[in-house]
C-alpha cells in the first residue's frame, strides 16, 4: 500500500482503500482501451476516406448493417460492465459492514464545523484523532442541514443527515495527518468546513487521550482560550481584526455595549459571553443571522472560562 | 389559391392539417398525453402519501377520523353524475341534438359548482378549528405525534384537485357558450370531446382521493 | 415538378434541390418565412410558424447561454487560487447556483428540442407545422414567464442552494430568494412538457405520405424519445418543486425533519425527474450527430434500427436509475445494488450508438465541414464523458469520487462535450437552412478549435482534481489543488473566447454571409431536398411524397464532390 499521492489518487491510508484503487485502475485501463479504440478507428477512417480535391465522388460502398458486429458490441461491453458492477458492489459492502470490535466515535456536523466525541469522554472540533490499525466506527448526525463526511485518503464518504444516524467505518493503516472535507453543499462556509484526521500510534493515542483530559493545564487562561478559539472553530465566523463575518468580530467587544436584534442593548460581560456560547439565539446581535450552533456539551466549564478570558484579552487590545 | 383551399377545407379545419380526421385524432392523442402528465403530476403526491402512510400509519388513521366522510361521499356522487352528464352532452352532439347538449353541459357546470360549494364548507370548518397543514396546525383533538402531516397531504391533494375542478368549470362554461352559439354539431365537436376526457380524469382522481383521505380510519 | 419528388433512382443530390418560385435582390428565395410571414415585431410575437417560434427560442436561449457562461467564467476566476480572489463565499455560492440553474433550465433543456427541434422536426417529416401551433407559441411564452421568475431571484436576492435545491438547506437553511427561482423552474417545466407533447403528436399524426417510422431521420427518433421523457418525467419535477415552495412558504413539513418530514425523500423525487432530464439533454444531441455523420460522410448510417431503438431503450431505462445520485446518502444495500446495476445497463445503448457512428465513418467520403468538426469532437468528448460514467456507476469508486470535481468533469464532458457540441454543430448545419446564408469558414473553424482546446483544458484537469479528493461547490480549497485549478481556469478563458467568436461568426453569417441555395451540404433529408433556404412560410408548396430512406446515399449515381467546404450552388436563374 502506498502512502504517497499518485498522479490520480491521494495517499491510500485505510484497509479498504487498496481495493477501491485497484478497481479504479482497472476502470482506467478499460476506459483507455475503449477510448483509444474509438478515437483511433475514427482518426484512421477519416484520414483514409477523407474527401480529396477533385474526388470523383466514390459512392458509398460501406456496409450499413452487420448483425454479428452489433451483437458483439452489445455483449462484450455488457460482460465488462457486469464485472465492474460486481467488483464495485463487493467493495461497497466492505465499506458498509462495520467490524464488531470497532471503536466508536460520535461525529456531529453543523454549519460549519465538525465535532467528535470519543468513547473515553474527550471531544474535539475539526480534528479527529484515532489510533492506527484499529477499526473505527463513526456514528454521524447533523444539527442542521445535510453535510457529508469525506476523507479522501481513506476513500470513505457518507452523507450526514439531520433526522437519522448514518454510519461509516475505516481502519487507518499509516500514521499521519489526512484531509477531512464536507462534501455536501451546506451553505455559506461549506468550503471552510474542513478538518484533519490525525492518525497516531497506539501509544501516542493513549498519551493524547490523557493529555486531552488535562488540556490547558499550566497555561494562562487567555492563552488556552486562544487555542480553543482556533480548535473549536470560533475562528470560522468571528474575526479578531474587526472584520464582520457570519458573527461579530471579537475585537473590542468585551465590556462594551452591543445592540441586539430587538433594539435593546446589553453590556458584553462574562455572563453575556457565557450565555452566547451556550445559547447563541438568546441575545442576538443586531445585523446577524441566528446561525451559530449551541456549544452546550461541547465545552467544559474550564474551557468556557478560558474563552471568556481570551475574548477579554482581545477586547483589551481593541482599545 | 386561398379560395380553392377554403372550398376543400371546412372552416374549423386548421391549415396545417390535411383533413378533419387528422385534426380530430391529433387533438385526442394530444389530450391523452396531457392526461398522462396529469396522472404523473398527481402521482407524485400519491407516492408521497403512500410513503408517509407507511411510515406513520397511526397519524393517517387518527387524523382521517376528523374528516366528514358523508360530505366526501356526497361529493363523490356529484362528480360521478357530472361525468355522466358530460358524456351525455357529447352523445347529444354526435346525434346533432345541440339543445340537449347545452342542457347537459349546464348540468355538468352546476354539479361542478356544487362540488366546490361542499369543498368550501369543509375547508372553512378546518380553517376555523385549525386542522391546517404544517406549522399552521393548531387543532388539539388528535392524540398522535405530528398530525399536521395528514393535513398537509389533505390540503395539497384536495387543493390541487379543486384547482383542476375550477379550471374544468372554466372550460365547460366556454364550451357551453360556444355550443349555445351553434359552433358544434355532429360534424365537429373535437373540443367538447377532449374536454370530456379531461373531466373524466378529474373525476377519476377524486375517486382515488375519497377513500385514501376519508375512509382509511 | 420533378425536383419536388425524390423518386428518380438516378438523381444527384445537388440537383435534388428545391427550386424557389422566385428570388429577391440578394438571391434569396421568395416567399420565405423570414420575410413573408409579416415584418413587424408583433407578427413575430404572435407567429404560429414553427420556424419562427424556433428562432424566438433561439434568441432567448442564446442570451441565457451567454449569461450562464458569464457566471461560469466568474466562478472559474474566483477559483484561480485559494482564498478570496474577487468575491466572498456568499457571492460565489450564488454564482454557481445561478450558473447551474440558468444552464440547465433556461439553456440546455430547451436548446436542441425547442430551437432546432421546432425548426426541423416538421420539415424533416414533411409536415406544414407541428400539430398544435398555438400551444407551441404558448410554450414560448410560458418559457418567458419562467425566465422572468428566475431573473427575479437573480436581481433581488439570488438563490444560493445549488441548482439541485436540496432540503433542508433550501427549505429552511438559506435566506435567499429560493421560492422565485423554484417557481421559475416549475413554470419552465410546463414549457418543456408542452413542447414534448406537441412533438409526440406531430410525429404520430403529421408525417408526409410514405414517411414510415423507419424512414424517419434519426433526429426525429431522438426528439421523439426525448419528448417521451419530457412528458413522463417533468410532471414529477413539477410536483416536487411545488412541494418545496409549499414547504418554504407554509412549512407543510413534508421534507422538514423538524416536523417529521424526510429531506432525503426530496432527493428521490428530485432525481426521479432530473436523471431522466439528463437524457432530455443528451438524446437530441445524439440525433443531431446521426444527421451530421451521415451527411458529411456521404454514407448511409450503419445500424439505423439499433440507433433508433437505443434511443427508446435509453428513454425507458433512464427512469430507473435515479438512485445513483444517492449512493452515499444511506439507501439500503439492496437499492444501491439495483441502481448500480441499472446504471450500467443504461450505458450499453449509448455505447451502441458510439460504435455505430464510428463504423459509419468506415469507407465514407468524409468532408471536414464545420458541423462535422463538431460531430467528431462530440465523438471524442462524449466517449470520455461516457466512460467516466462507469467510474461513477461502480459503487466503491463512486463513494470516493461522489460530490467531487470528478462528477463535475464527468457531467460537463457529457453536457458540454456532448450536448453543446452537438447543438453548436447542429446550428452550423442548419444555419444556411434557416437564413439561406453561409458563415465564414475560417473564423468558424478558429472558434471550434478554441472551444475544443479550452474545454479539454478546463475539464480534464477536473477529473484529476476529483480523484485527488477536491469536493465540488468549494469557494476555497487547500493549497495542493492550486496548480490544477489554475490550469482549469485558464482553459475556461480560452473556451469563453471560442464561444464568443462562434456567436459573432454565426450572427455575421446570418446577416451578411454568402447566399448558398437550398442544399449546400448535399444532404438527403426532406428539409434539404424539398424546401428552399430559408423555407417558405408553409414549408412545402406541395406535400412531399417519400420513397427513399433519409440517408440513402447508396442509391445515388456517382457525382463530383467539392473538397472540404462545399462551394456555392449553381442556382437556377432567378425567375423574373
């Protein structure tokens, strides 16, 4: 198995990717053959029998039917496509049948980020961390519209629906970082709903899990909040330089008066920020849509404290 | 040349047809194809109905109870009778009894109007008590989750059908006037014939709607 | 009038040309439908002549082709590099939505049937008009009303849902003018239904004496198969879009998961129409290719019946494959298996056509006229489009490339490399029939070359982007895709320039081109052998009586061919 990208394919890093690639290359060569056949014959015919200057109008002498030929080019392609069909279906079943011993990760898609909940209780945003050589079952669901979970290097993709669970699985074969995309158009920042799958060795994964529990330890709250601002995807919608995005910029917000949708005003203090993280629709800033999802359950109290500290620090710089 | 054509072409024959039979067959085939599209149009709704009915049979059974099947039954009889009077109108034209045809068309029109009046009574009651589709639903008398799904289908299906009845009434009125003015007779009554096909389809759709909405409880 | 019947076995195609009663100062025949059906704008807007209605459609459809093309260029310019180049994601999302919606509903679906079909179908079967001329005109007005609704969305608050209008984003996620564009598509559907209905009845009831089913030109077979799909599939789209409008306006809850509805049901309904719609787009193009390849090979078609019946086979099987758009959306394994199998089966009739066309070139007498260049590039690009369809039908590979640029490249190879090439080829082919004048060959060939090169640059790169994992409908993208995106965007500029030159060339040809007479290509179908260029208002002075097949070049005696582009015809002296 190849972990470097080829001309056609990205690195192949899951147990099921190899079979997909084999079928792909089989299809590629079948296509090249038929393309060369059709285009080659066409070029041959149009060169050999092109109408030349002063052509005396050779009459049509070519045949107009040949049942044997017709049957041949019905039967042969049919056989080939049946082979492709069976191969493709078996590969699809490999992707659908989830190994019983798989470790389960809950994946939630919402506009416009991914969040992951691990069996041990940790949670991450826009970064899926998994151990190598271990089957991982993904239970996918959406908070709003339809998304699709796509990791090109694993050759897996599954639509993420708002009204039912969908499932996918993979077993990574190589450590490293791989792109994660949303593949179903989901609105404004669809193209920024991307992330990373980080495949770690078993030992590293264990260490990471322990570290995740102790995250922020030994860091200043504002510094840790700055990290969360990136890793929990606040950065997607809230800028730090005053540019309005899908949500208001954090620059100079803290401690200042903000005008709400209904015309009233409120001071952006600790409690307002906490409420806006946990229940974003409660006090909507004027001029913005109610698109922010709730972070209830995604952030611990400590993390919220850190974020508040971070916003406070940004607010200070804005003055 | 124009005179020569006029001599061999009756007034009702359009220039691009070679004879009356071709014109008649074309208009009939055209209407049949149109009816196929109508069947598929309603078919989309019937498919949706079938899918939701199989997902949530309890909603459909419970909500169907609040419809008054007697009103539906009366409307079924009214529409079947109107199909009959329409068919009679065509028959009367075929035997050149224009006056009888006019009376039959008038009866068809009146029956269609009666159907719409009953529909109006049903609709206004539902608006009154809040048995409305989707987010407008406010009726409290049905004890299952999401009863509004049934009323979404009820209003979309009967609404679309009612629209077809209204269009049909317009067409019948137009035919009535033209028949009364003597435009149609034994030799030419294509428009009445193809409108009849349309009316029978409108009738047929109701015959499916009635049990699916009123009688499933 | 011996010229008016195609009876003599020893006729020459160049002499089997309709002789006009008289010609005007430019040498164009009179009466002709352009000048003798009334000269006012009002006479055009109320015309019942299928040829004039075809031209009315052409004006509007080409306008929208230009608009849709402009959107495409803007999209490609933004994608030249990652991050913001010219505008932000919200503008980008609207642009790709409008590009798709305009190109699908306002350009490609009406392009061949409503323009060329309207113009040539009655001519090819020897009829004076379509069966229902008033309905035909009404279809054009319905098209205009639908276009106004779509434009309303464009100028107020352009929709950003993608042309597929997937729920729940379209019903509750987007705050743009989705209702007006959806209603526009709904109304345009009726225009399409009525055109299809008209064609079916016309083919059944209006054929000239002797025009049996197997003497029909393959263009007519293709339009007939298309019309069946238009009539059977479009109503389902109509009801689906209506449900979406009701969902958005009144919250009926059919597709809204919050109210017990199912968003995936929308996809089923939508693709039940929209997959057959793909064949509404490609089948008539296949019909044109059959005409072009025979005419410019001077050769009877190979496997007439196989080509004719494969059109019908495609029309029927196309209704059973819609689920292949949803291989990743969680259908049951059984449904997935069935849809994949049927998808492969629908590939076979298309393959049959390609093999038959290729064999028709064998021992022909091939002329590289402009329409033939388009037909040959169709063979080249449609083959790529068709073969890459196999990748998408193969389940496990589809999971990887679904919703990536691979899909974008595939359907552009089929729709642009296939349908648009055939359509443009058809325009170049029937242009002298419509206007009696020929365009400039040099600039037409230059336009063709630019389009061919530009198209392949733009879209072949996208196959590689797709297999590398680049998702579609992305405003920005990771750095590693930049070189291919840049290459693709450069190609789109070349292609845009080609289309621009093509439009100018055709327009100049229609207005000032050389007058070429009734049958410049030496074709054998009725519109060339029995009608003048441009045809009379009622097509044929006497109803033609058909004895030979549409491509019976083998029944002709030897003749002298002009090389390459045919020269001007020896016109009969104008009868003064």
